[in-house]
C-alpha cells in the first residue's frame, strides 16, 4: 500500500503541473482525483494498523470495526476532493471556455498515458490480491481491499475519460468535450463514494454475518441432540474476518446443570470450528415452556385469561 501511496502522489503532482500548464479541466479533475486517492491511502494505512490492536477493557470486542470507520472517511474524501472538484472544473470550463495550445494537448496526453499505465498496474496488483484472498466473494469482504480496487478501477476509467475528452477537444476545438469528461469523472467519483460509504455505514451500525455462515451455524445448532429448538440466532460482524454469534436455545428436558455446561462448551467449540470467524459466541439457554407460560393471556392479563 505504501507503493500505491507513493505512485498516487507522483501522479497527482504530474497531473496538477500538466493541468495548470495546459489549462485543461479534465487533467485538473484527474489531479484532484489522484489527491483524493492519496489521502484515502493514508486512511487505509491507518485502518490496517489500528484494526489489529487487541481487545481491551474499553473495547472488549476488539478494534476490527476501525477498518469500516476509515473506509467511510475514504468515501467522504473521494466525494469531496474528487467528485465535487471535478464538477466545479466541468462547469467552469463550460462557463468560461478553455483555450489550449498544441503543446498543452501533447503534454497533457503524455501525462495521462503514463498515469494510465501506472493506474492499470496498480489495479492488476489489487485484483491479484483479491484472487489470493479467495476471489471476488471472500476477497472483497475486506473493506480496505475493496476500497483499493474501487479506487484503482475508478482511476483507470477516469484517466480514460480524460484522454478521450482531451483528444476530442484537440480534434474539434470544442471545449464541451473536455468539460463533459470532467463532469463524467465527477459523476463516477460520486457514485463510487456513495457505494463505499453505504457499505461502510452498514458495517458500522452492525451488519449481520453472511447468510452462508449464519445458515451453517443454525444447521449445527439444530443437529445437536441436546437442543430441542433454536429460538433465535443473532450474528454481527465485528471486523473483516471476525463475528459475534448469540443464540437462544431450548434444551431437551432432564439435563442437570453440569451436563448443560458440558453441552454449551462443546457446542461453542463446534461453532468455532465450523465458522472460524465466529470468535465471540454466546449461548442463552431458555425454557420455552416457561416463557410461553409467562407470555400467556393468564399471565399477562389479556382477554381470555383465567
């Protein structure tokens, strides 16, 4: 990730110098895009470092959700620094026009060509990391890696749009093409920021574990001979690869307290082996008949009670 940060900073400086020298709104939009990416790399480095801290008294479930928080900040950075500035550049170019000399076009296209190669290489590295972590399903669960893939993919598409806009401006002499490229880059960045921010929000407020893991846990509980019924099952992601599991179960009659304790320990170990990300497991043993009696009309005083 440090390599990606250094590459983004170099590309941002090159785009900014080229954009100012050429007066190109598309190139300046891409410079803002690279600055936003650089800031986001800093956020993601902080997320990786802080999320590895062990649990303590203040945060007994650990710091895994730090990744979700910093991913949310990265989304805000993409929206504000990338999307809004690109919209500004596009509208400014449409309102005032932009005149470029042939040398400005050539310099800008050279900078964008180099940026396209660099961003394309970074995207390939990120996709390789996704593949190494289990493919699109498992690999994309990591919000930091998901943000990197989104950034690199958006960067490749954004540079392509800027190249097309500059080329059409050079060919036709109409600034509307380059302004449209800036507006398209802004719309792209706003969309990516919205998607990343929505995912981070869902995880921060307590997103459940994936349905496959929840299904395996429920099947395991129902298969236990000592469990008469599974009354409720709750899961929540506490990090990229950690989750909290809480189940309310009704045991078969006739188990003494020592037997209940042995059963609970065995079930927890079975869940941990079946779903490795379940690092916090809580079982609430309940008496369904007693609870139904407590909730009956007779106990609650509702109509029909005796």
